[in-house]
C-alpha cells in the first residue's frame, strides 16, 4: 500500500524552470517565474520526468530515488 501511495504522488505534476530546471517557481501577480534565474519560461512534468531532464543537463541526480 505504501508503494502505491508514493507512485501516485510521483505522478503529480511539478512546475520547473525550462532554462535552469529549478523547482523554485514563484508567482507575481499571476505570472510564474523562476526564483533562481528569473526566467518566465515554466514547464510541467511529473517528478521522475523532471529528474531525467535534470540528470541529462547536470550529469547527476538531484533526488534520492533509492536506486
């Protein structure tokens, strides 16, 4: 049961910066922006898809996914 809970949670979309892949997305008057680099180019993906993008760009893992 616990495994299923995490699997469902991992499918929830996260917003991330398309430029630097930061998850630190803020909102100013209805306009999302990256709090790290200031970009307004924001995308959505589930956390595992985002982790693959992050790994490809920075040659490492951001999350500890138990691998």
